C-alpha cells in the first residue's frame, strides 16, 4: 500500500488516472495478487529521508518485463525522481540480464524517448457483452466520444501551424 500513498500525492491522482483511483485500484489489486503468486510482480520504490517518494509497477514473464505504472509525489518534481528511479531500474535489468526486453508500455511519451528510439505500436481492445447497458456504453464510447475526438483534433489542426487550414 506504500505505492498508494505515493499515488494519491501525484498529478495522476488529480486527473483520475492513478493506480489508486476507483476501477484502477480494483484492477491493480487483482493483478498484483495474480502476478505475485507467479513470481511476476516487480515493484520498485525510491526512498528519500525515510519517505517513499516514487514507485514503478512492473510485471514480468520469462524474458520480458512490462512497466505498467509509475508515479512520484508532486512535492519532489524538481528532483526528477521518476527519471532517477527508471535509470537505476534499467541499469539493474541490463546488469542482471534476466530479461531480454523492457517494455516501457503505454504511449510514446517524451521521457521514454530518452531511453530508446524503438517504438512498437500497441492496440487498445474493448470487448462489450450483448446486454443493453453494454450496447449503450459501446455507442457512447465508440461513436460519440470517437466523433468528439476527431472533431476536436480537426479543430486543433485548423488553428495550428503557419495559418494554413489543415484537415485530418
């Protein structure tokens, strides 16, 4: 639960995407139990002055490790605790040689580009059952939200650049 104490003091908590928010907490609690039983749970913690200030949550299989979540307390942003912790994690993984690959996961964020130029596309897959609630949810997520994202993206493109109108 030390990672939750860090997560509630991070930026991701404030936007509702923290490891300890709602369904994320439920999911990661279950995942942790399952991966721990199979020796596949790796949690890295950074401590400063007897205070845990950052963590990385990884799961592993035989030759690959996946970085699923990381966070740090916002009070320590100026110290770049995430970068510091990630540096030591990667150093350890390569020195020990247990894993063939370290998948940073998620999107191609700027900070990840400091570590590698190799990018592998990831896909999001959502499965809905055949109940009415799921059909409504599907319509909302896949049609309405998708339309809004395309529309907002088009608007951003139209106002960006050198003044030329662009469409996506």
